C-alpha cells in the first residue's frame, strides 16, 4: 500500500524528478569513504558528500558508501558532480526497482538487492544496493545501515588476498561476490528448511505443514525474482569497458554461483510442488480410513439393529416370540451375520 | 457480441475501408492542439482538423489530441494530408486492435491501451490510444474523453523538467512513460488485492474467495495481453529513425517499467494458482472434519443402540431380563464400549 | 478412419503419385475464371482447364477457381502446363495436409484451411484451399463449392477499393485477408461462447457444462493447429520474390490479425482451464454441503434414538421406568442434548 | 533389464569395441542387394558381405540390405572396406540408440526407428534401421527381417515413378518417405483410438478406460521420442553434400509429414489430459450421487425412527400412550416431517 | 546443514581463499600417476605431488589421479607449479560445485559428478571429479577413493583399443565416456525401477507406492541437475584448442549418450507424473466403493428398522397389532422394499 501511494505521488511529476520511493524512513544519510592503493589506506566517516571529491580525483581506489536515501541533496550533488543521468538517480532512489545495469560511455550504474532470511518471521528481507562505477571511484548506495560487505572491508583493512593491489574493477567484483555469496547461503537454508518440511510431512501431514509449503513456494518465487536479473547484469558488466581489468574470469565465478542459486531455488519449487501432491494424497487416504471405520461399524450393526427391531414389535401373533429356542437362534444369526461381514471386509482388504 | 457484429459488417468490405469498430458511442470528435518550443506555448481547442495544419508546418513540437472516433471525415483528412496508409487508419479506428507499432519511411504509428482498474466492478477497463509520429507533429487518437496524460500536459504548461526544450521524440517518450506508469500502478494494486485475498483465505476459505481468485486470474491474463506487446513496441521505436533524439536511454527506462509490470503480473498469477491449491486443501480438510464427527458419533452410538435393541426384544424366554443385576451390567458394558471407542479415536488422533 | 484407409492405399505408391486423399466426394470438378486489369473484367465458368490458358497468357490478373478434387486429369494438366512439381500437386490433393508454403523459382504454392463454426453440431468445420501463384495467374483449389471469398469477388466486380488497379500479389493478399477475417470472426465467437459458459457455470455447475468446456478446449486446440502455421506462411510470402508489389505492409496487417486470433484462442484455453478448477471446487462444495446435512441429522438423532432404545428395554428391574418424573426428565435430557449439538454446529459454522 | 545387462557388459570395454546391444536374437545375418541404373536391374541374396563389392564399384545405385546384427564380422568388414568409423559401427549395433545423423567427409550415417502398432498388445513396436550413404551405395542395416520398405522395392522393380532414373540420394529420400509414412499411419491410428476412448468415456467412465488413457499417453510419449529427432536428421541431410541431387525439395516433403505426425501426437496428448479431467469429474459426480442417496434416506428415516423409539419406551407414566388419537397423530407428524424433508431436498435440487 | 556451516565459514574470507567445502573427511590425500606413450607405460603411487613433475615434462601422456581433498598444500603446489587460477582451485575444493568448464589460454578445468545408485538407501550418490588438462598432463581430482574409471585404466594397461597411441585429448574423452556410461547405466536402472512401480501400482496402489513415486521424481530431478550441464561442458570442450586431436567426433558420441540420459530422465518424470494421476484416481475409486457399501446397507436397513420401530411402539390403540395377518404382511412389505432397493441399485449399476 505504501508503494501504491508512492507511485500515485510520482505519477504527477515529469520523468527524472528525484523522489524517494520506499518504506524505509532512515533518520539521516550517512556517508563513509575507504580509499586505498597498495599499502596506503584511508578510512573515514564524512559529514557531507563534497568531502569525498579530493579522494575521487586521485589514482587510488575510492569506495564511497552511502546509507539512507532521505537526503535528496546528496544525490543531486552526485548527479551534477559526476554527471550521472537524472533518470538513473531516480531509479536509485526507487527502492522497489528491479535489479538492472545501465552501461554508459564513462560510467556504469547497477541496482541490486541484498537479501537476508528473517528467521522469526520466516520471510526474505531485501535491501536495495545501487553501485555507481566511474573511473577508480565506486559508490554503493543503500537504503539503511548494515550490509553484507563486511568481508570486503576486512580484506581491504587487513590486506587479505590481492584487493589492495588491484583496481576498482576488482572491488566491484568483490562486492558482487559478497552479495551473491549471501544469496547462496540463504537459498541453501531455504532448501534445507523444505527438506525438513518433507520429513515433518511424512510424520504428521496437517494443514500447518501445507501452509508452510505454500509460504516457502512464495519465498522461492520472491528470491527468484531478485536473483534472476543478476545473471544478465553480470553479462552486461563483462561487455562494458568501464572496468579495466581482466574481470571476465572473476565475473564467471560469480555467474557460476548465481546459476547454483537458481538451481537450488528451482529444486526447492519442484520439491514443494511434489510435497503438495503427497499432502493431498495423505488427506485422501485419511478420509478413506475414516470412511472405512464408519462403513464397517454401520454395515455390521445397522442390519443387526433391524433384526432386534423386528422382535421388539408388539404384534399379538408372532409365534417365534414364544419359542424357547428363538432367542438363542436370533443371537446365532446375528453372530453369523457379523462374521460374514468381517470376512467380506477382510477379503476387500479393509482391515 | 458487439465485436462479432462489427466484424460481420466489415467482412463484406475491401481492405482499407474506414469503419469504426468498437463499443463506445461518443457524441462527437473533439480536437485540441498543444504547440510549444522553448518559452513559446499555444494551447487550443479546434473546430476542425484543418485548423491544425498551420501548427504542423512550423518547427515547434505540435501535439494534436483527438478524442472520439465517430467522425470518419477527420481521419480521412489525416490520411490524405499526412499520407498515412489507409490500412493504418483502419487499425486506429478498430478499438479492439492489438497493441503494435508500424514504422514507415517518414512516419510511425503506434497502437496502445490505457488501463484503469474499476474498483466498483473489480474489472480492468481499457481505452485504445493511437500515436502518429511525423516530424515534429504527434497525434494522439483516443476512443473518448479522459486519459492518463495530464502529468505530461502539466509538465508542458508549467515548464517542468526539460520537455519544453526537447523535440517531439521526448514528447512521445513522456506519453509512453505516463501510460506505462499507470500499468505499474494498476498492477501493484492487483498484487496487493491478491495479497489481501490470501489473508482472507486463511481466516475463512469459502466459495466467494475462490471466485475472486478466479476473477483476479482472468484480470491478470487480460492485463498481460495488453502489456506484453509494449516491450516489442519500444524495441521497434528504438530502431526507428523517425525519433531524432537519443531516446534509447529514455526508452530503456520505460522498458524497465514494463518488465516490472510483467514480473508483478506473473507473480500475481503464481500466487493465485497457489491460493487455489490452498483452497482445495482447506475444502478437503473441512470435509475430513465433518466426516470425523459423523463417524465418531455413529461408531459410538450405533453399537449401543443395537444392544438396547436386543433387550427391547419381546421373546418370552430371555433369562437375562429377569435378573436384577442385568440392567446395571448392560449399562456397564455400554460405558466400557464407549470408553474403548474414545480411546481408539484418541490413538488415531481424531480428536 | 477414412484417413487411415486413404493412407494405407497411398503407402504402396511411389512418391508423387496423384491420389485424392479426403472425405469429400464432390460430384464434379468446377472451374471458373475471373480476369481483370483496370476497367476490363471477364468472369466465366469453364468446361475444361485448357480453356483457361488464353487468359493466363495475357497481362491481366487471372484468378482461376477450382472446386472439387475428383477429376485428377485437371491437376495433371496444371502440373504439366504450368510446371508445378508433382509432390506439390500430391499435397494439394491431400485435403488433410498441414497448412504450408512452398516457394520455388518461378511459382509459389500455399495450402490453407478455411474454417466455419457449425452452430448445430458445435464444431469447427474446415475446408482446404490451395493457392498457386505464377506470374499474374492465381489458382485457388478447393475441396467443394462455397468459400469465404465472396467479399473479394464483390470488390473485383464492383471495382471497390484499389484491387482492379493492382497486380496479382494484391489479389493473393485479399484472399488471405478474407480467410483470416473468418478466423477472427470464429475465434471471437468461441470466446464469447465460453464467456457464456462461465456465466452458466456460476448459476448451475453441472456435468453438461463440464462437457461443453471440454469440447470447447478441443475446438480451441483444433483451431490453433490450423491457424498457427499461417504466421509462418505469411513470413515465407514476404521473403518470396514471386509477388512483385510492396506486399510487406499488407501482409503485416494480415499477420496482426493472425496474432489476434492466436491471443483469443490462448485466452479461451486459459479461461476453460480456470473454469474446470471452478467446476471441481463447486462439486467439492456441494459434496461438503450434502455431508453436513447427513452429519447434522445423524449426530443429533442417533444419540437420541439410543436413549429411547435404553428405555425400550424390557428388563424386569429398571427402577426409573416406574417413576412419574422419569418420562419428562428423559425428554428434558433429549432437548438439552439437541440444543447442545445445535450450539456445537453453530460454533463450527456448519449452518 | 536386458539393456542394463548389455550396458554393464559394455562398461568394461574401450570405446569403439563392437558389441551387439539389443533384445533380438536373430538366427543369422541376411544380406541382399538391389543394383539399378535406368533399365538395368539386378536383385540378389548374398552369402557374404564381400560379394557386394563388385556392385559398389560401378556407377549404378547399389542398395545393400542387412537383416540381423549377430554376425559381427560383417560389420567389421564394412568398417574396414568402406572406412566407416568404429564408433559409428558401435552405434549401429546398439539397437537402443537414439535416432541421429553423422555427416562425415565422404559418407553419412543415419540411425532411425521403424514403428508398428501392435494391435494385440496395444503397444508401439520399434525396430532400428541404420542407413549408411557412401557415393552411390546405400546400406540399410536392420535388427531382423521385415520392414516398411516394400513400396520402395516395388517402385524399383516395376519402374514406378522416376526412382530408376535418379541417383542414390533419391533412394535415400524414398526410404525416409516410406518410414515416415508409417509414422503418419500409426499416429493417425492412435489418434482415432483415443477419439474412440473419448466416446467410451462419455458412455461409461470406469477404471479400465482410465488405464487405457494412461497407456495411450505413454505410447504418445514413446512415439514422440522416436519421431522428434527425425526432423533434425532431415535438417542435417539437407546440409550435407554427400547427397548430390536437388533433394532439398523432397526432404521438405518428408519434413512436412514429420510435423504432421508431431501435431497429431501432441493433439493426442492434450486430448488424453483432457479426458483425465473428465474422468476425475465423473468419479466425483458419481460419489456425489451416492452420497445424496445415503443422505436423503438417512435424513428422512433416522428422525422418524427416533420418534418411533420414543413411543417404544416402557415408562409407566406416558399419558399419550393411552389416548386413542395418539397413534394416528404420530403417523401424521411422521408424514408431515417426511414431506417437509422431501420439500427441503427438492428446493436444494437434490432430486 | 554441513553446507550452510561451510558457506558461513567461507563468507568471511576473500575470494580465492582455499578452503575445503564438503561432507567427506578422507583420512589422507592419495596421489598416483599413469604415464604412457606407445608401448611405454609407468604406473606408480606417489608420496608427494612434487614427484609427478618429472613425468609432466616429457612427451608421454601423464594421468595424475588425486583422491581426497584434505591436504590443501597439494593444491597450492598444483596452483603454483602449473599456473592454475586460485579461483579454480577454490572451485575444485568445493565439492558442492555445479558441473562446469573453464577454458583458459593454456589449460582447461572441468568439474563433473560421478554418480552411483545406492540400492539400499534408494538414493543417487554423487562424487565430484575435477579434470585439469594442461598439455599432455591430465589431473583427475576426486573427493575420495573409488571411481568409475577402471575401464580406462584397464584399456591403458592392457593396451586395448588405440588409447596408448593417442594423445592426452583421447584420455580426456575416455574419462568422459566412462563417467557418462555410468549415467546411462543408472538412468536405465531408474527407468526400469519406475516401470516396476507401475506394475506394483496396478496390483495394489497404496501410500507406500506413492511415496516411492515421489522419491523417484526427486531422484530424477537430482540426476537431471548433474547431467544437464555436461552437454554444455562438451560443447565448450569442442571449441577449446587445448585438446589437439580431432576430438569433435568422439565428443559427439559422448554428447549422444548425454541426450539419451536426458531423454530417459524426462520419460521417467512424465511416467511418474502419470502414475500419480492413476494413484489418485484409484484412491477415489476405492472411496467410491466404500461409500457404495455404506449407502446400500444403510438405505436398505434404515427404512426397515423404522417400520420395525413403528410396531414396537406401545400405544394402547394400535388396531393392526392385534390382527393375525399383520405380522406376515409387515414382513411382506419389508421384503418388497428390500427388493425394490436392490432393483434401484442394480439399475444404477452400483453392483
Ligand atoms: Mg517516471
Ligand atoms: Mg526509471
Ligand atoms: Mg523494498
Ligand atoms: Mg526496504
Ligand atoms: Mg544497508
Ligand atoms: Mg562467491
Ligand atoms: Mg481487413
Ligand atoms: Mg489492420
Ligand atoms: Mg475495447
Ligand atoms: Mg472501449
Ligand atoms: Mg480518452
Ligand atoms: Mg516511468
Ligand atoms: Mg477429492
Ligand atoms: Mg508419399
Ligand atoms: Mg507431400
Ligand atoms: Mg478435412
Ligand atoms: Mg472436408
Ligand atoms: Mg469450397
Ligand atoms: Mg483482415
Ligand atoms: Mg562408448
Ligand atoms: Mg556411440
Ligand atoms: Mg529396441
Ligand atoms: Mg527390438
Ligand atoms: Mg527389419
Ligand atoms: Mg511421404
Ligand atoms: Mg568466492
Ligand atoms: Mg568459484
Ligand atoms: Mg557432495
Ligand atoms: Mg560427497
Ligand atoms: Mg573417488
Ligand atoms: Mg560412452
């Protein structure tokens, strides 16, 4: 509903108007920079976006991280200083945007989603992260504080691997790799959750399990919508000339992971569909069992009750009633009928 | 049925005969023009189509909006004055035409659908809008008064954004953008409606909910049919040379929105399909519950009634009947049987 | 079965043997010609195919229409005089042939199906029509008398539109247009029929409606099989050089209609599938209602009957029987139990 | 199971080892040759494969037919004399091989399946036929005696059509045509069988019909697996240079038939799926009917039985029992209740 | 769960960190080499990877087989000595990696899965095998001891086929062929297992059979996930220049087998889906039968019991009770009603 209202508001504006579309109301926009080249490393929190310009003009790799989209002026400044197209800034501010890549002459803009599985609410949470790549400067623009990039920061700080000796393209790869590793992790979790559901189902298939399966199907659909476009984005990145290093190989590694995630999600969807069949069949079988109990009891006792009813009638002239052998004979007939019925049901394999 | 009659009527005519095919009976055809270039702006209602010619011969961007398709002479005049192919005019007058684009040497014709969600009738309403692009003149031809283009008019009138300083191609983009924003808005509404249905379903799954799901599936199918060809239309527009500016970038933005709409519609369809499964399962479960109640009551009381029937028989020689302990013993047997049954059902987890 | 026998007969013959494969037994083969160029028009019934040769050798457009495939000699003559490949004549005579196009150096052969919806038998009827295009001569070869081309004949006779001033390519387009307009008309009819079924279903879903849905699904499949290849045929025609005019544009118009027909057929199939779901759900709901009635009545009266049975027993020592208050108390218990049950069912929302 | 054992045996051997994989145990390998050019025709049974070499070295078309795969030496000889790759000979001897084509510099190998519908066992029977094309020599290698090529032999023997005046390529086409004609014939038979099932279903839908539908679905799947690759094979053949004549046209004719077969098989599968829906619905309807009968009878008689039970109680003080009007009044109440119930059911349309 | 933990651990490391991801805890890493060229053959177990270097520097084909991934130093040594990219070594150590191929300037890395069907647990077991191809050296790196390559070793040792006279490319082909032959073997086994299930189903369709079908569907999905990428891998191998021989032909043979496996797996999935339909229908039919028995018995005896109840009432004035003919007449009526019911059920074909 929030989205609809946002969209309603935007509909009256010309294209390229900067309006923040999203649910998050972060208190402020936080800017930080990590600037490195070889052994040199500067890491700082900044008060205003203009403080970042000195870093972007050097040869070092400059990673500007912006958290919170409320301060529209920051983005107007980026638009004007770095020559980013207004329509792209508009897209970055729209946190409901589909993942995509735009490759321009001298810069690239990517929109991606970070995901977390919220265990309490059994729901996929997402946060949009936009990446602007211009020369040796990388902007990452997020909805709010917190992300999946701490492993990248740690590698830069502690000089792990070769990141400190690589250009900005390697930083972009590292960011993508961290985001996609999270997809991998969450998709495996969903997969093992649904395997757990499968076992629960075998033990006790009830309506609750069904609704969980249904819920996981929706989660799978949601994850797929976020992950699917990333393959195309990596394809686009490979073709772009903005990234100067031989990234093709690195990007193929990320691409492998994306395909693995997609495989896992599809597998999950198929298993969920199969589980629904098993569920329905088990409901049918239970019904069958209930019906059999009813039918066996009814079929045995209703005819017996009728016979008892016969000899409960008050006709004056019922010769049998006066015979001494009659009562035991009736009992005999009743027992014979019961045994016959039981035999009949045995032969039908109802027991 | 109206369509069939229209088609029947048309079948007897040679191709290119101008006949209005549609449900709408607008009282008259209304023509208006907006002509602008930089700071100059003229906006006028016109009596006849010929009054528009002076504007179309200047360098300024001329937007001619025609509402109502009844006055065939207007379209014959356009056909002859602007050299539009009769088959295309025929298509414009057929308000049941599929969205499409025709790119010719010196002009382009697009047929699109505007959509609104009618809340009262829970139905997608559509209105065909055809766009003719020739040099700096843009015709928009609609079935009746009212459209989704007020944001475009406002931008021109109040000089918002850069539209007043751009050529006709940017106007075409703005019109497309406004139409597609409406798709986005309506698809989000349908999506949130179906999420509401999902919640209703959990609380009380009845036949009414089912028919609503079914109805929303049809709405999704309908919307998809209208939106799907627009992607291809934008692809065609990108390749055409009629639009002189660098529109590729702008059109990709519209294209992004179309993909978003398609994603939303597909998501909606999948959720509706899932909901049907949940519905059917819940119907089965209810049936199961009903059957259990019947079976439990019958299985407990039918045998008891039989025993009561036995001792209601009027045989002369039934020794038990005369014993003082017999009645309490029978009660005891009955209570024991009942407890046994309850235990049996408990172990089967029917309670 | 007729087809199988035809096929069996053909299997023993070498390829290119001319054998008529089909159900129709037309009494004779009827040949007629329409020859026109500008104001000149000749229309004639011919006794033998050789009479058509003078017309085919002039510059005028010559339309030869042949109805009935029994007279094999006519087709041998065409094969030899116009150099048509024997395998193609074989295909023309096989009225079960799939729609297709063959483009050769100096002529083109198309096989198409005309369709009619037979209201009485609620069935799609088809008739094969083959078109041979060679220079300015067009052959249309039909299984029997009657077709959908009267609008084309009328346009030629009354000089409507521009057909009289165009070459043979325009005639081919007009013929295709007339055939496809009929597809459009019949697909719309099927679509509105299924919408009618949808309304019937809501009012009274019974087995008859189900079988109609099933029948319409089959009709949709049948229509799709006939219409689908026409798109490819038009694509082939566009690429061929035999048709000398700028037909690309005209053919795209026909192509639009074909896509519209396909959309309608697909929509119909989806709606039919949805209706089946609604039907099955409504059957389940009815069953549920029946079960509830049974369960309510049984669950109330079976325990009461048991109580009545208790006091119908003939034990000598049943102290309650002699008490004056006993009978009203039993009634009281029975009424209380009934009210309890009703309350129980009310709380379960079974009423 | 036979296949598994064959595969197990083969797994231990290096690639290209010649081992016969298949179910058939033909007593011997039979070799025959037909050699023709214009009016010259030789037809002979041969004792050993070496006897065929004189024929293969002349200009005439030489058709060598080998029936039975047991005599591995024959195939080693062909491998060595004609330079056929060992892996291809291995494939020819594996009668479970998928249909395929291999085009090499100076020869072509095709693997195809001939099919027959076995009426008694209601099953598709297949026999692998491999075709080697080298210059003017054609080998056809079959699992056992008997094939679908008698029409080709007859055409050669009786000089029907133009086969005697054409090169080896035309013989290949004729063989393909004969094999595909059989597909056509069998697919039409399956199609008409399933239409028969449809009629049976309407009259009396029982479990037997269901299993037949299921069986025909499997047959359709099987046939599709055999036929589908043939389209690709023909495509490959068109591109190869081994066949020297203008076969493109002839092969397109065969291709048309393959598409027709595929259409028929798909149609069959859809109809089978539809029939399953109709079957399930009819089972549900029958259940509904059964339940209604039970419910109507129970709902009418259980309350009546209760009333009878009341007045069968033996309380000393039941004042009604002594009134003369009581018995008729009870009857009246019972009749009224019955009528009320009947009215209730009538209004629910259960009759 | 193990995977999730592995992934969690890896998330904090920079890309290219060598960490073993997998379930297997082999006690040690075992290295062996087979080195051959023509008649020369050396086969040895090695203590350390460095011992292999003398062999890799000669012209002979060197096959280094490594079993067990625990000794990370071995892989660091291979990375450094042979210049394999760290990201690829990382992939090789991740035994959950998707099958893939990486083609670099002077070497190729393939990741594949060997499969075995575990009969006891009715489960597909997989083991990852990575193949590094560099000049005439081939590394095969496996998770643990045991593989499907004994037929390749035997061919080398016993000089079967031409492997000893071919270059390393032929060895790669032989390895691929052996792995794919195992796929073929296991897919045929699954296929015949499911055919067995089909027969079991016809005899006695119970819940156990259903769960087996469901299980085999999952196995099919699993196998498909492993096999599907192999086609693409072979396509990549064909295009790479690392393999110097004319392998195209050999690889097409492997490719044929992969398609065969895919066909078999798809067939299996379709058959499993069909079996589910048959199962559900059989459950419905059984339910129908149960219901019929209940309905027949109830419908016959409930009305009879009512009649008996009537004449069990204790009204003082029930004239019939005193008539001598009354009792036989009531019997007559009861028998007539029973016969009527039986007739009614016979006409409904419930017997
Ligand atoms: Mg916008
Ligand atoms: Mg945008
Ligand atoms: Mg969001
Ligand atoms: Mg958010
Ligand atoms: Mg964040
Ligand atoms: Mg990664
Ligand atoms: Mg028309
Ligand atoms: Mg048109
Ligand atoms: Mg309309
Ligand atoms: Mg309208
Ligand atoms: Mg309007
Ligand atoms: Mg927009
Ligand atoms: Mg059911
Ligand atoms: Mg033929
Ligand atoms: Mg043909
Ligand atoms: Mg026909
Ligand atoms: Mg016909
Ligand atoms: Mg006709
Ligand atoms: Mg038309
Ligand atoms: Mg092999
Ligand atoms: Mg092979
Ligand atoms: Mg076989
Ligand atoms: Mg065989
Ligand atoms: Mg044979
Ligand atoms: Mg043929
Ligand atoms: Mg990594
Ligand atoms: Mg990797
Ligand atoms: Mg593993
Ligand atoms: Mg393992
Ligand atoms: Mg191993
Ligand atoms: Mg192999």
